[in-house]
C-alpha cells in the first residue's frame, strides 16, 4: 500500500530554531555535539536522521537512500539554539558542570557554547523538589508565566531570524501526577492558568506556550505534560505535532531489544530485576520519591506491553518486574545498569541472562534529541498534528491515541517510523511479505 497522492511537505528553507527546556547534561551534550559535527570534529553517531538509510521498493532494486536525502529535513548548518534553565550558567559552563564531555573537546567548542545563555525559567519547587536556582521569572500567575514564555519564543524567533521552531523538554523530571479536572478541556486548562491551579505543572505551561505559538513540542522526560485531553485539544486546534514521553536510552532500550526476542521464541519470563547507579543531577532529582515515581511508571510499562500476558498467560502472567535507581555521586553521568533476567524454556527449565551495561546517559540521549527536533519539524511541514505515534521509537512511554495500547517493541517502532517516511513520500510501504521474489 502506498500513498500515491503523497503528502505535501513544505521545504525546509531558512533556519530552524531549537528551543530546549533545561540546559543540563542532555541539552549541553546535544548542542556541543551538533557544534562538533558542524566543525567537522565528529560524526553524528547514534542519529537515525543523519546516518540511517531507508529501503525503497523491492530488495532487488538496490534503492536505499539516506533518510536525510529521502525526506526534506533541516540541515545541521541551519540550526540555532535557545534554552531555559533555573541556573544562570552559559551552555559552556553548564556542559563543564555536567561533566559528560572531555575538557579538551569542550575547549574547542567554547565560543559557540558560551554564546548560549539560558532564559529565566518557569519553575515550581513543588514539582522538582531537589533543585534550587535563581534564574527564574518574576512572580506572576500561571497565565502570566505562559505569556512570558510566549514572549521569549517570539523574541528568540526575531533575534535568530528562525523560519520555524521546534521545542523539546530536556529539563528535570517532575513529580508524578495524573490528569486532573483542570486538564480535561482547553477551557478548563486556561481557567486553571488564570487561577494558578496547583495541578498545572511548569512543563505544562511551557507546552501550552509552545502550542499556542504554533511550535511542535516533544517531551524527553516521563512526566505528563501534553498527555492530557486539554493540551491535545490545543495541539489539534493549532495543527501542531506533539510527542513523548521519556527518551528511551540505557536500560529500557536494552529491555525493548531483549524482550521482543524472548517473546519471538516463546520463551517464558519469571522475573526481571533492573538496578542502576548514576550520579548526575538527573540522578539527584530522581532521588526524590515523587520524581522517581514518574520514572518508575515509565520504566515499568514497556515489558508488560511487549510481552502481552493476556495473549500468553503460560509465559508471562506472573513475572516479577522491579526497577531501582540509586543516586551515587561518584559515577556522574557514566551510569551503570545491571539486569538479572530469569527466563524459562522447554519443559519449564530455568535459565538466566545478566546484563551489565556501562553506558553514558547523555551520549545515548543526545542523538535522540537531534532526531526528534528534526522529525517534529518535518511532521509540522507535512501537516501532521497531535500525537506523533510514529516517533514511539524514541520513547520509553510512547504517547498514543486514547484507548490504544502503545507499541514498545523497538523493531516494530522502527518499521512504523520508516513506513511513515515512505508514506510521506508516496513510496510503497514495506510489508516484508516477500512472496513476489519466488513467483
Ligand atoms: N540522559 C538520558 O539518557 C535520559 C533518558 C531518559 C530521560 N531523560 C530525562 O531527560 C531530562 C534531562 O536529563 P539530564 O540528564 O540532562 O538532567 P539534568 O539534571 O542534567 O538537566 C536538567 C536541567 O533542567 C533544569 N530544569 C529543571 N526544571 C526546569 C524548569 N522548570 N525550567 C527550566 N529548566 C529546568 C535543571 O536546572 C537542569 O539543569 C530528565 O528529565 C531525564 O530524566 C534523560
């Protein structure tokens, strides 16, 4: 099946302004990486938009363009950056503090990084309890904050002469909360902003400001933000794409690689215990039980969905799944994760798998940020609005239409992403049926 009337995609001319909420480890590693690539110092490793290809037509046709040559994406040379943070450090100082990249490498990028200074943040201590910063906006109602942010967006657009914008949350994880009455309709939400309803979190104020300004919004953290009827209504009304939640890096990335494999061979699971140590600021925030609960919910959901215990009760009905995160400062950003997986096979004989992943959180997350901001901009130019389920590939807890279970299997997610690109360009979708080769 193909979309022969292929989608009209506006060209990616002019600059693309990337607005990042939070200028911590992920943001600084992302910006420094883009600068390094632009200066020819490195390659965009880990980025699908920059390195991956997409097969078109039959295997015998030999057509596999790079994604960036197949769909019109903004060029790295055309990206300009703006950030908000509660700390005043410029992007160079913040990158130094994050301690992800080596000093000598950062020195090479000092000039462009020093030029990026974070705009004062909208911050509420009750949503991120462990941090205290001074670079925050003057007191006002939540609607005042939304207007201040819209003003920031307008000024950034003018200052940088950006033709389009794409916004992404790379700020701290807010405490767990679920949709309340104020999140049910846009009218309720706007009333709530006027009254500074305590159920409206800072991330929702940023998202509201983005969507009102016609700017796509992606959520790299696990908290609710746009996953509410009110903000989805706004996204639809304004024809703006949204996506989330929580970058799929480290341990959940491993989980979504291994679990589909076990299921594909009908091997059973009796338990999966995951534990991590990390010592960056994210780890410090997640040391608070409220923020940890947001993360835990997002980390736990993938296995249940992949294994489908309702369809395979003999294999997956009673497995124990535990996730622990320990804040351990000596590790900094170099997280270490351990997984102990208890599985069973033929005649119920038990086996174990152990994974010890010595990863670097922000090194894994940075290329995801790049792909997301570029694809969200593409989606907007292609007239796509609301939840972008085809970007599930990037998230631990993918957003979906109400009532639809999320697809967590990373290989299905990748197929969905590439088929969406084929669909956009009017190419045949790839079903992997393959009978035609044997006719
Ligand atoms: N690194 C990964 O692999 C990974 C994976 C999944 C999700 N995440 C999520 O991405 C986010 C960023 O991670 P990080 O390692 O860069 O964390 P970080 O702590 O280094 O950076 C977050 C920054 O956000 C700022 N901030 C907090 N509240 C803010 C607000 N209201 N407005 C503006 N700035 C605010 C903080 O001051 C901090 O500088 C976290 O929520 C994390 O859970 C990261």
